[in-house]
């Protein structure tokens, strides 16, 4: 099925560990995004990539890095996980700002 | 900078009753407006969007929203809700003139439909 695929779906990390969240889309979208969702705070933008080869910081980039590997893939890396990074992470893609986003099903990350 | 305020964090309503979920935005420029729905343990799905033209926008599952520029509002309505409408609803805004193209989301409204 066409859409946005995120892996893994669940992850538990110890404080200080690193990990990479993977995201791939097969809709030939130019733009991709990483958001985190926390109770009562909605979704906050971490990083985005307007097109292949470019990345920019969003509202809450501290503690994260991203890589736009090619047009399909956009990964999010936590170099040294902290309990404050416990959240649900969503990847999304878009063909342009008039069309809204297509979201992945999310990664639930717990840092202990 | 843009911001979105969803005035109600929780809205309980009985089945077959009408519902309105409120959304106000703050922006100094023209915007695009969106409503998304999130069912438990799922990603977000687009319900409807306002880009230009008619201020009354119809979406999926019988929902509609009205753009009111003077009140900077984009409230979501449904005349008769079903149990299956229980979900969290997010209002979002996008700046058409910005290079970023990102959406700014509100904090969400949990709609609970009671039997």
C-alpha cells in the first residue's frame, strides 16, 4: 500500500543510548517531516526536509539529527537519549503545502 | 510566526447529537487551514482543508468547517455524531508564503461520543 512507513513501531532505550528512527515514503513527495507528539501539546516539528538534499530545524530540534538519504527516506537520530525524549514520533510527507500531509503510523519511544 | 489554539481539550457528546470543535489561529498573513483526525494508536488522517474560495469546506465522514477570516477561526462541525467519531482532532495552519511549508498544529481536542 502506498504511504509512509516508519520503523520501529515501539522502542525502549536507556538514557544515553543512541538510535535511528527510519521513515520511507513511496508517493514521490518532495517534502518530509519529523514531529513528536506529547499529551496536551499537539504535534511539534523537530526537523523537516523541503526537498532532497536539504534539511532544516523545526520548533524542537535539540537532541536530534536527521538525514535525507534520498527522495524516499528521511531518518531521525537520537545521539544520546534522554527521558525528556520519551514521546510518539511521527514522520510525514507532502507534495506541496497546499495538499496537507500523509502521516506514518508512528514510533512510540520510551527512554528510561 | 503562526499559532493555533484549540479551545477545548475534551468534548463529550451523546451519539446523534451535533458537535462543534473550535479552532482559532494567529497569523499576520493569509493561511491554509487543515483539520486532522487521529484514532487510537494510529497516525493522523486529513479530514478537510481550506486553501481559498468558499469559506464552507466539506470533508470526509460528514464533517465540515467554516473559515471566518474576521474572527480568525476555523471551527469543525458535524450535525450528528456516531460512536466511531470518537478520536482526537487537530487543527493546523500553514503559511503559503513561507519556504518551510510546515504545518503548525494545535494541542488537540479529544472527542468522546457517548451511547
